[in-house]
C-alpha cells in the first residue's frame, strides 16, 4: 500500500460529495419570491453555499431587516426539504470513500449544513460507518472561520500538515488556509474554480473520478 501523506481528510458536503447546488440556489430564489424580496441571480445565490444558513441569507439578500431573516430561512427550508428526496451523491463518491476508508484515513465532514440536516443524509444506509466525525455550522463557527477544522483536528489528534480539506467553494479553501491545512478544490460545485487560485490548492478536480484518482496517488 502506498504510504499516506494525510491522516485526516475533511470533505465539504453540498457541491463536493452531494449534488445539491442547483436545489440550494433554486430554494433561496423561491423563498425570496414567496416574501416579495429581491431575488438573487444564480451567481449570487450560489456564492453563499457552504456558509451557515443565517450568514448565507445575509449575503444573498443584504439589507433585509434582521427580524425577517428567520422567516426567509423557514421558506428556504420548506422548498429545500420538499425536493431533497431528488438529490444524490455524485456518481463515484461511494467508491472513492470506501477506497479511502480501506487506506485507514480518518474521514470527516465540515459543512455549512445544520446538524439535523447532515445527520439525515448520513443516516442513509450506504453511508453508515464511512465517516468518523463531522462539524456543522450550527454547532461551531461558520466557514470560512477555521474552527470546524481545528475542532476536527483536535478530536482526532491530527496535525494541520497531516490534514486535507476538500471543497467546492472559496469558503472551504479559505477555512483550510486559515487553519494551516492543505486543500483540494473541486470545480463541479458552486464556485468557479478560477477563484481558487489565491488559496493555492494542491489540485483542482473536474470530476469525482479525477478526485478519486488523485487521492489514491497523492493523499
């Protein structure tokens, strides 16, 4: 077996492992229409993916009275949950995770989802036992603050240089840089991969297959 460079691998969820970007964008936009608010375009709505919900809505609909954000959040959740059953992991994700597990990497999730939402998807039969730990935006600080990664590294006793963060947004990569952790970007999620350059990712994968191959040879 090829020796490991990284002991702990932290994955973002939406847009990295789970093909949910389009639904998140659509749910934000529809929630705004429900409340007669300015509707963000696809780019603005997609930019906020990876942030905690409150931070995301503040970015997507700036200037809204503070007391209205909870209402907007409820409408967003209504539309997202109504179609969540249509979502799935990106093709090849399970095979990739099983191969990494066989190499004895500690696999974790660092996500802008809330704990309830993440636990619901992690309860899927095919995912049981694959992840060793996780952090969500409602139980620690939201990306791009590095606390999610810092807590995961502390939990498993892994140093930053032995940790790898993988994500589809600049929020993920900024979190990694702030934590002193190497990162890999994926281009098939929410953010244009051209925006990744300032964060010096080790690699940018354009498909799950590419990511899988790189991890087996370099992680």
